[in-house]
C-alpha cells in the first residue's frame, strides 16, 4: 500500500464519517422520534435496572449504550443513546470507505461511502436503539481482520471482535467458529492463536450461563433464540400472518411461566416441522430471505405508516417520495450488486456473508436486521467493481452471478413482501 493510497483512504474515511454524521443529525432533528419502539424500551429499562416481567434473557453489551448515556446525562439518556448509536453507525460508514479505498483505490472508497451514506434506511435506523447498526461495524471489523494476518495478535483481535458480536446479539456467536475454521484452513495455527480466537466468546458464554442459572434458574447465556424459534414455528403454521401478529403471539406464549421455562420445546417443534414438511420449510426460508434482503418493510410500515416512533409528519413533495423509494430499494440494490460481483471477491468473505445471511434467515424475521450486513456488502461490492475493471482479474462465473442477481431482482419485484403490520 503506497503512502498516496493510505492518505486517500484516511481522507475518504474521515469525509464519509462526517457526511454520515450530518445526514443522521438532520434526520434526528427532522423526525424527532418521541417514543421508544419494542426492544428499544427493553434496552433502556435493562440499563436502568427497571425492566419488569422479563420473558427472556439477552446478552448484555448493547444495553451498555443507554447505560453510558444515562451516566453522561440522566435527563437526556435516550437522546444521548441515539447519538452514540449514530456515531457507531457513522464509524462503520467511514471504515467501509477507508477499507475499500485501501483495497481497490479511491473509486472503490468513494463508491462504498456513497452506497452507505445515501441509504435512507441505514440513516433512519442509526438514530434508533437497536443493535443492528452496531453489529454492522462489528461484522465489518471482523471481515477486515479475517485473513489480514496470522499469529497470536490477529487471533486476539479476531477473538475480541467475535466476542463483542456475540455479546451484542446472541446469533453472532457464529463468528467465533467461523474465525477458528478460517484460521485452520489458512494453515496450521498455534494452539495459542485458536485459544485467543475462541476463548473470549466461550468465557463470556460460560459466565453468562452461570449468572443466569444462579439468578434466574435458567442455565443458558441467552433465551431470545427460543423466542425466535417460537416465531418460526408460528410462521410455518400461519404463512400469511404479519410479522407483528407472529411476534405478539410468540410473546404471549413466552409470558406463560410454564412455557417460558421449557426452552427445548420450540426447538423440538422447529425440528418436527423441518423434518415433516420440507417444501413448506423451503417456502418459509425463501420468504424470510425476501424479507431480509428484499424491499424494505420495517421502517416504512412500522415506524412511518404506523407512526410508532412518534415522528413528526413527513411533508408531501418530491423529496419525500424519492426518500421513500430509496428506503424501499437502496439496500436490495447493494445486495444484488454484491451478488453480481461476487466472483471477484475472496472466498472467505463470500462464505462469511452466506453464513450470516443463512443465520439471520433462520433466527430473524425483520428487514432491519440486514443493517448488520450493509457496511460489509457496500465495501465488498466496491472492491468487486474495481476488480471487474481490471482486465488481469479472472472473470469466471461472472455471467452466472449477474444472471443470478437479475433473477433475484425480478423475484424481489414480483413477489409481495411479508407485511410487518396490517395497514391502517
């Protein structure tokens, strides 16, 4: 890496970090959300130790953001937490631009930054208290250090980032075994490197399990996975149900103490459906993939149409219509571009994206969860485009990947997405 490229990468990263901060600040001031929605309130109450009627146990790291905001200013805790999340999201934007520029030149850095900073969905979710944008930074950092080197130092960094992902949301435990396997595939690692990669997550999971067992009588680090499997079982039996209805039904089940304490029940039901109705399961997987990476539904239906966050009314006009089109389509376009240029990218990164997408399809149901993938998708799409412009790079498989992206684009347009809520 030359000094010129390094300087360009740093300059672009800082510029897009500042650009993202400005965009998110404008949205926070303009929308001025007055209410916490769903899990946002749970994170704040957990931070303040005022959470009542706990029906599941979460890994604790993200609740540290409203806790920190409350320490800085108790009177403006929620606004402070929104600002901290916004700073984390803007850091992911700057880091993606820096990484793409470092790997493939200024054009790639510019493209990655623009792909992120002009995403209305990303900007809106950056002013809310959900962990998806924070996980976007975590996954991007993980991808940067993955394969960047070997030895104990890189093992420590990968292990720390993977543990941070796990402690932010349980399903990101997948980063730890992925890092260990990738390290083994790259070459015989030392025992200390593998210990550094796997140790932090295993230690955190063990300590959380011991604490939850002693305090709550539940010997598990997290029980949201049981809730998510319960939603999946309900979804299999109600394929036309809205996400809001499915989650409310699952929450009512979990509020029953007898049901809440049997965490193996949803796993048994999920396994029975998977084995007994394979075609129905395939249809459900495709529907969830459509929800995750297709046209946006969560912000547009839950936050805007239903006004659950208490936004100020949006003005009528061309700018609002453009923003709503951007909201629906921007992230799917970035994902399809990533699919199209995937032959130009490193196999380990493709495997990482495929694993995260597959895990989220199984574990989650809402479009906002894709924010964990967006910075990585934007950075790698930019790198892939720059590689495509290089005539010395191989192009095997490019026609097939472009064809797949076009087929998925038609599927996204033709198939109606699962609704978040019933229309008003």
